């Protein structure tokens, strides 16, 4: 019985290389080999349409490469190109066809030979010739200059979209269509060459992902335009080797936008076909074996959400916001995930919700932890199949199971555990990390000068210097302004029945315990000193419950305890006097 061979798309190669769209061409694989001149694994194919051959087919996508390794695309296999991009590569001076999706029509084992024009039984496409292409341009000119020819000659014209994985520093005529997966906040920079602002965003297409940086003018131009989960066309950026110190993406390159760059929102119907955010989930149990500072994706149930609190950075002395979230997954392991600053303040997740986190950094602080950075994003109850699976597990058994905790409690003790002030010493305080305690004590004295003048521009909390001419200078921002932001750093002496300790309260907690805002307190200091002192001493000789973080620090070769209050609850001393006595007796026992 005679074998019926598939019909090849005669003349397809000529039209493809002339940048004329050929829908799902049928081609035969003649030979292929691995390209070894790059760190990135690639394969180069020679294919035939029954009339001509072309050796410039390139496959980069890991999914297709995996199928090649399994022998799916063997010699003489007839394939259907479902998705491809034809573009100019200046590094080799000719067109390349990057294949992003193809399927087998008939295996090479069944065909066993190269098909000629008669055996492939295919109808000719228009404008087909009979000369082997092999990557060389056609001699006969077309009536209308193609985008490929325009790219070579420098003439502007429409530009085909190429996959992100195909762009390199040696390939300038590219245009990508990508979905933004994360966006960093705008920040200011200053060095010997000047100052400016910068932000970055990560985007992805079917092939891979890449980071895009925008400095100063481009930062101001595109910051408001870029939104997470939207799709954009990007052209004419500068491609350079990625700085792995700041980027954890699986790409050797990154893009910097310049004055010639164009970023446009994609409103095509093709947007719905662009891939959603891709996750590579790591189970919480496996985080113990993940290298520190690695970037991971995690899908988990929100077990607990702590209040947003203020802490002071040891390196910069800058006040930071942080929020800790307890996560658990099907492995019945629990880990602490920390969000910072604006993200911590804006987090609105609830317990028992499913959360998908992308690009969380693995750390170690009292056990394994996860931390959010500028490239970290999260979705609550994401629309992915894994969400329903995890939700069903949690409702069925997960919420009643006891969990194994990778992260020790950030408080060091549980909320129902208390300490006397005398018990906060070098033996109970970890010298390397801050230790947390619950105490109940009376305020016996408050500092008399808690207000400092901060810059306040773009969130800067650096103390400003009075120029004595109506202007205040910020050394960090290098600006002079007539405005400043009053901030609080309140020292406070606490006493219980065993000892006395000084603690420091920052902005929010200081405002809570004084019952007045920093701005109002500063106005009283300027206009009504007696009322200022009254407001400042209003908390003295009252009792409160505090949650404090204590740390051993060196002062003049003498170890002392420095404590910072993060939380407190007022107590009516008369109403709870008997209860206090009872509690003290229990603590003593």
C-alpha cells in the first residue's frame, strides 16, 4: 500500500522571508543541530517547503527544546509552524525565523526520506520560486520594500514582533510585546555624575521574561503609563548584560529605555492570548533546602496577618514599616512572609485567603523566612487551577492540622507570655538579633525634646539643617526648602516592681501614647510652651502594656540594653489594681 505524504506549503519560505504572513505553513525538517556559541541552549533547523530550503530556523523556547531532546522532531519529520517570528539579526546579517510553537504532522520515521515537489503533492503559494534560499536574500526585488529590507537599509517601516528570548546586545531592530508582571517604586539616586530618578519593571512573553529600566527623563515619561498585568509594545531600548546583583530574572540581558525608545499600550485582541503571570511554585517545606537570597514563588493560605508596625533600620536609622504574614500550604509547614513600607501598609489580605507570591527572597532570621523586595508581587485568590486545589485542602483538613514552623515567632515569646523589666538583660536578649518581650509598667518620665525636623520630600525622613535664612537643607536629597515635616522620637522611662528601663518610641506609637500628632505637638511647642509640656507629660505615672524589642548594644565598652516599643495598650491603674497584684503574684511563682 502506497504511503500518502502530507502536503507541504510550496513557496512558503520565500513569502516568510519577505515578511509576508503565511498562516500555519507545513514544512519538512531536513536536519538540525545544537548551537554552541552561546550560553543559552538553542537549536538551528534546516527546513524545506518542497521547493526550497532554509537553514535559518531557530528554536529557543525551553518547551520546544525539551521536545527536541525527546526525539519528537527527528530528521524528515513534517511539522506545522503554529507560531513564528521572522526578524533581522545584524550579528549574522540575515533573517532568522524564531519558532515559538510547532506540531508534528507526520513523523520522520514514517516518511524516511526528503520529500520532493511531486511527492509532497502541495499547491504552490503565490510568488514562489525554485532557488534554494539557505538564508540568502532574494536577488529579485519586490514591488514594495519589506520590513526586513527596511531594517537592513535603515528605512523606517512596520516592524514584526520578536520574542524576548531573541534579543541580544547585537540585535537592534527588535520590537517586543510583553505583559508587565511587576513594577518597582520610583526612587531618587545621586552620585558623582549627577542625580535623578529611576524605576524598573519586569515583563514577559511566551518565550521568557526580562527587566526594563527607566532613568530620569524616561522614568518621568513612563512611570505613570506602566501598570502591572497590562501588555505593551516596546522598541528601541538599549540591551545590555543584566546586573544580577539587582535582578533575579532568568535572563542574561536587560533593557534600558532611552530617548529613542517607544513604549505603547497594546490594545489588540491579541492581549488575551498573551501569557498570564507564570509561577514556579516552591512548597514551604522545601524552603529549608533553598539557598539563602534565592528568589522563589509560593502558593499558600494566609494563616495570620499581623498589624503594620514601625521599626528603625540599624544601617540608615530610617523608620520603616513592616508587616508579617504567616503562610501555610499542603505540606503543613508554616513560614513568615514580611512586607515592607507602602506594600505593608496597603496589604488588605485576610486570614484563610489564598495568596500567590512571585519573586519572594528566601532569608534566615530566627529560622527560614520570606521577604518582599521591589520585584515581589502577590495575588490574592489568583485565578489559577492550583488555587481551588489548595482551598479544598484547607477547608477539608488544613485548618485543623497543627503546623511545623520554619520561622520562629518574631516576638521571641507568645502574646500571653510576660517578663519583668529586671528579666530583660544580656542573658535574655539575643546579641545578634532583636528579642521581643511583653511588659507591663508605669511611665515615670518622658524626654523633653522628642521632635525633629525631617525633609518629608518623596518620603525622605532625613533630619534637615536650619540655614537660618528661612530654608532647611536636606543632605540626602541635596535640596533646600522652606517646608519640613515634624517627626517624633520619644524617649520614655518605664518602671515596674522590679526595675526601670528606658525605651524609644517612634512616630506612630509616640503619637498614640501622647494622644496628639507630631504636627500638633510642634505647633504647641512654637506657640504655647506650657501646653506643650502638659501634652508631653500627659502619659507620666500611668500604666501601660508594652510589646518591646530589645537589643544589646555597646556604649563605651559597656553592654547595655536598648529597647524600642512597637505596641502598647493603656491600662486603668485603679480599675486593674487587684488584677495587677494577682498577675505579679503569678509571675513570681
